[in-house]
C-alpha cells in the first residue's frame, strides 16, 4: 500500500506526545477561563484536528466557531493583509472571551492581522493558542498565550498541517522526505 508514512522522513511529535500537549493545554485553559464565557475560534483548515482534540480536553463549557482567511501575497511570503473567506457566525462578541486556535505560528503576520480585526469588535478578551510555534521565523511582534511546542525552523506536516493540501490526516507531526516534496509539487502543478 502506498501510505503517507512512506513519504515521512522523521517524526517530530508522536501521537502520544501530541496527546500530552493537548491535555496540558486543556487543563490550563479550563483553569484560566473558569466562570467566563469562552469562544474558541478555529482558523481553517490547519487547526481542525487540534481543535477537535483541544475542545474535548477543555473541561469547562465553551462555544466554538470557525474562520477561514487567506493571505494576500506572492505565494511564498504572506503580505500580512488577510482576506476573510469565512467570518464568525456570530457578530455579537461583547462580553465573550475569544481564544484563537491555530495550528502553527510562523511569521505571525496572518494571526497578527486577524487578532486586530477581532479586537476591534470589542470582545471581553482575546488570546491565542497555537499548537506549534516557530519563534525564529517571527517578523512581527506577536506572542501566543498558549503554546503546545516550540519547534525549529523546518517545514512540518500532519495533525492538520499540510503541504500542498496533503498530509492533513497524518495522525502525528513529521517532516516530509525531499523526494516526496518534489513529487507532490509536480503532481499539484499537473492538476
Ligand atoms: P504566518 O504566521 O502568517 O507566516 O503563516 C502561518 C500559516 O502558514 C500557518 O497557519 C500555516 O497554514 C502555514 N505554515 C507555516 N509553517 C508551516 C509548516 O511548517 N507546515 C505547514 N504549514 C505551515
Ligand atoms: Mg493555517
């Protein structure tokens, strides 16, 4: 069988490591938001797997919503200006504590813009929870309030994260073999 595993060079975070990370974040968030109105905002599509696990690790009542944004840019670098493809379902967020749930914080430009847009709608508070953080890549002054794991500057896939829309359903986080990157790039150019 031609599985995704064959295209992975090394595992960065295993399923059991991810489980531990999510449990820890869930406990922290449950403590910090006890008695507060909490809305988790998942940024599509990369954060869906993390979101699904995180919301079940949070032991207090919370609401969920999804946003989809795309960066204007030249393909390889985000300009920092994002277009909202799908907005929150609700426009009443006064009195609500927003927690943005993201897969990975890279340059930080997309999230910094998104945080500004949401902050202008006057939520009670606004924070960021990211599964992965690449601090070395940051170009804007932005810190996540909850971080699953800091990772070095490498391109990672799995657990929601993609390369050319592939590998999102890989159950762990890993690094793709260079020959697979080449093959997938070719395939996606042919579509
Ligand atoms: P930035 O922080 O605005 O530069 O963009 C962050 C977004 O880039 C993330 O939400 C991911 O969609 C994507 N991204 C950044 N690094 C990686 C990676 O290592 N693997 C997969 N996607 C990544
Ligand atoms: Mg993303």
